[in-house]
């Protein structure tokens, strides 16, 4: 579903008529395959709609929200999740979507793309965030009230 979501996100950049056709064909193939594997595909469709909303919200808001969506959908909300792997998938999604955004529509339609591995994000995820460099405690002013 993650790869289908990434492709669907890029398809939304196509012209509206073209977008609908490509999204429909991708979903048709996905659900035909699922029907072959499952007796009831309605549950998967409902799950797909939830995945769309959760990933879109994460992409629109921030990495923490996206990580939460991935944690629920990829890692089944496991308490034992490897935080580094989760961060690698967040980075993978953002990098892959940026790469697809830069591609010409015809390149995508002709399937001239290749997904990389989230493992390629390990070095980036291991870097210390610049936001953590200034670790001085902030001054908090407490307003004194009347007793």
C-alpha cells in the first residue's frame, strides 16, 4: 500500500482527466489482486481510504504525524517498533515523493521509475538534527498572581 500511495500521490499531479484514469487503473489492479487473495475486499478498500487520509495528513503537517501514520499502518502500532527504521521510512517517503514530483508525467506513465530502499536513508537519519544543537534551557517567565 505504501508504494501504491506514493504513486497515487504523484498521479494527482497529472492533468485531471489523466489522473483519474491512472489512479483507477492502479486501484483496479490492486483490488483485482486482493480479490484473488481475499473473499471480501471491502475491508481493504476502507483500510485504503484510511491510509490515504493518514499519509496525506502526515505529509501536510510534519514528520511526527507522518511517522504516526506509518507506525499504525506499516508497523501495526507495535510497541516494539524500531524508531530508526520508522524514521528511515519517513525519510524514504519524502525523498521518493520529491523524486517523483520532479519527474516528467510521461516517464511515470511509461513506468520509467524505480523505488529505492528505505535502507538508503540510514545515514541521513543518523545525523544530529540542527534543531537539537541549541540545548540551552529557555527562560520561562512565571507571572506572579495575588494570593
